[in-house]
C-alpha cells in the first residue's frame, strides 16, 4: 500500500582519477538500490522460509537527478579530480570543494552520495535524519563497493545499507556486543554482534536470540557479504517511510 516516492540522487565522484567510475556502474548502483528497496531483488530467494513473511517492498525509489540546483540539465553525476588519494571516515573534507572534495547539492532537494576512496578499508558511512549539518547530509561510499567493484562487497549493497541509515535504520545487532542495545525494530531478532561472511545456517541462535528461528543474518542492516544481505523487513519499511515523511519529505517535491 502507499504511493511510490521517487528520490532524486546526485553522485559526486571524488577521486584522483574519477573516470575510474563509469556512468554504467552508477546506473547499475541505482538499479540495485531500486530492486532492493522495491523488494524485487532476484536474490531474495536466499531469504529462509520462516523469514519470508517479513520481506518488505518499500515505497521508496531513486532516480538520478535530471537538473542541477541551478536548473541546468544534468545526468545526476559529477566528477571531481582531487589531489587526495583517500579520505578518512567522518572526515568532512570530501564534502567540500574547498578541501579537495565536492560541495553537496541542496540537501532539501537532493539525496547526496559521494563516491571516493576511503582509508583503512571502510566501505561507507551515512548521516542520520536530523543529525547533521545540511551541507554534510548524505552518504559517502568507497568506489570499490559499486557493482563491478571488489568482492565480496561488489554488488552495491554498501549503498543499500547506508541508505537504510539515511532513513533512520540502525544495525540489527544494536551496535553493542551484548543484548541491551537493539535496532528499535520489532521484527528483526536482536543479535549480540554483527554477522560476517555468508552464513548458510538453517538456524543461527545467539546470546540475544536463544531459541526459535534465530537471527536474521540476511538483513541489509547486518554486516554480511553483499551476496548474502537481501532483505528489509516490514517494520524497517515502516520506520524508513516514516523517516522519509517526517524528515526528508522535501526530497519528494
Ligand atoms: N561498514 C559500513 C557501515 O556500517 C557498511 C557495511 C556494508 N556491508 C556490505 N556488505 N556492503 O555503515
Ligand atoms: Zn552501518
Ligand atoms: Ca547487540
């Protein structure tokens, strides 16, 4: 139910050689985002049967911006040649032209994604709704995480995961090694810690979910490999759509 919301996205490619990232790769990334948010990703067959009823199709979709903030025609992609080999996590240099990055496009009208090289193997990070400097609102992802990038994070799921944060989702394990933290979502079982790799367990129990069907390691907000994170849940959908309408409604006009 609900009507589909289309979010205009701008990608700022900030690299010493920004031509390394092709338009086709960025289009493939947008396509993956739309498959995953639409709950029509073919690899959703990996969801174990007992979690299938929680598999969501959100009403959130993404389109490359067709105009610049100044109303000039655009394909929603800009390439900036920088002198910096990489940028650090939570380092806002990448978000400002004056420091070798790219300035955001008005965040009340555009969903800003910076594609760059991140130091120390970081894949990406996002701002949460309402918690940021407008000029720094958005997501930074490593260029190797795009479709066609470097395995096992080469199916575009880093941006899918970060976009979950952008719409107010937290990690399924609650960001603690324990069970007091949680993601404020009822239909994701609490996890003690994150999951790595590509689990294939029929049921994986842990310290916070000790019985039943165990933890939902196929969720986009866990830390598994791209090939194995394949779903948002119904309650995550509700929370993201509420965040969109509460904090980010201006993107839709
Ligand atoms: N470490 C990042 C974060 O917490 C992204 C993890 C993405 N995982 C992946 N399989 N692409 O926001
Ligand atoms: Zn995360
Ligand atoms: Ca936990």
